[in-house]
C-alpha cells in the first residue's frame, strides 16, 4: 500500500470534542490489516438511545449496511452499541459476509448485554476479502474494560483507511434553555461521491428526540453535507452516516416533530457538524492539494443546481486543470452543458475567485487571466456559476483537485 503523506489541507490538530452524556468510546488494535494502530472502534450508548441512519444507494451494498438497515427497522430506531472496523469492508463476500456481521453483533450483544438488533455494525477497507472475526470478541471485551467518554480522537483514528488525519467536530446547541452536545467523527478520503459519499460517519448527541425526528433531521442535513461532496465520483459499497441521541441530561419531554421550533438551534448546529465533517473528507481527498467550493445559481430548482454543481465537481478536466493551476474556464462551461439540466448558453455567467470570467455567452471583456491565475495558485478555489436565470435554484458542492498522487495511492492500494 502507498505511503501516505499528511494532506496539505489538514487542520493543525484534532479539534476539541465535548463529551456527549450517555456515550462511551473504545478503540483497539486487532491487526486486521494495519499494524501498530487501532483498527476497531466501539461506542456504547445509554439505554433507550434513538438511532437513525442514511446508507449507500449502491446496488451492491456491504453486509453491515444490510444489517444496520434491518436492525433499525426491527427496533424502531434504537441502539446500544456501535462496532466499526477498518481495513476490510466485509463487502461482496456472500454468505461469509452476512455471517461475519452476525458474529460481530453477537459478540457485542453478549459482552455489553443488549438485544442483538441494538448493535450497529460498520466496516471499511478492501472489498471482496472475507473478514476474519476471530479477534473481535477479545477486542470488544478489552474496549469495554477501557471505555471512556473522552476517546474521540482514538475512535476517529481507528476507522481510518487511506485517511491522513482523523476527522472530528463538536458543537453545543440549546433546547428549552438547556445545553445539548453534538459531537461526531467520520472517515473518508477516496471512493467519495454523493448517494452517500468510502465514507463512514457517526454523530452523537444527548438531545431527547424520537428516532423518527432524528431520522428526518439526518436525512435532510445529509443532502446539504455528505451528499454534496465528491472526491473522485465513486460511490462506495459501505457508505453510511448514523446519528444517535441518548436523551441523557437533556431537554425534558421527548420531541417528536422535526419542525418543532424548540429544535431550531439544534438543527442548525447539527448541520454545522455535518458540513464540517463532510468538508474535512474533501480536504483529505486522496492526493488533494486544493479545496474547491462550487456554487451554482439560477437553476430550475435546488436539485438541478446540485446536479450541475456535481457535474463540474466530478469533471476530470476541471479537476486536473485546478491541480495544474490552469484557469481553463472553458472546461467549466463544458461541465455545465453536459449536466442534463436546463441552462441558457447566452446568459451563462462564471466567476473564478470573485472575478467575472464569462458573461453573455462569451469571455468578459475585462477578464484578467493574470488575476484568475493568481487565485488558482492558492489552496482554496472558489467557482460560481449562474446558469442563465432559469429559476431560483441554488446549491453548493465541495470537491478537490485530481493529482498524480491519487493515481499512485489507488494504483497499489491492495499491495
């Protein structure tokens, strides 16, 4: 496997994470694929914790995805334990994969003492290789003995694959005058594309909300965060984002309506967390050197705007031009045109770094290549497109450049 260098877009340090009442974490080095680092994470949750999930739309989902969807259905959205391993995706392994997931869930259920369907299982890593579950029982027992409310960085590190840094975020919201913590972590670097862009995410809160309410908030927020990023246009077999609400030391009665005004600040902070974590994934894109924000305006509706934005973000020609610091705005025009959504060629406008580049179907008469080229040399690239005032649709998506390093990393991922 390629030696990975720290992303130049990595934060200076792992952020301070506020512990979530009702959540304890553990991490263990089982040697499933990686040496001398944790590769299994466990979260133990208070009894009665509400759970929600958004999962890959891949038609070849991994066994843990099937398990979690079925378990959430069986419990009506309740969870007590999360177990996640890195290095092996437990995907496309047939009956062995399903049995491996059941074995992990059974071990966690026995050790923690909860219902089998209250165990959420997730995996990430190489596809098509049977997962050796022999180390899991010992790992779960050891993690139970060392559970802590403060092991956020360790847990986030344990689920990394080609990630170069651990990704976490934390906010404190207010519900009915009481502080409510929202903290989470995620992993992802390559095989990142919407429809659950290989990424896994876990968000925890002590808010007292029903499973249906939590599911509604998670699903809505995901579209504006995890489903608005792309590194390479590839959707994984294992993608999932799960949210858990313990209700410990929080607002009094359980809130069931996601539109309840008492949740206004909570919803806003929850979205902040999701966007923060999603952007960290892009900043750790395999081989990335530049973080790119693409804003689309004037589309038929928001969905059309996001489709156009992702057409630009997934264009290899746009992404390689950004990597080469080439102000080749014609490639943006081509990506907008191929998106399949309504656009007016003769009213199309493009801004790069705040400068109006294209206007009324042609290059702007005062366009300065020198000014745009200077912006392209930075680490943070801003692109804005008005597709011609078709409607009021607007969306923002995030991506990174496509470099030679991406090929190097993925060319020998299994070696």
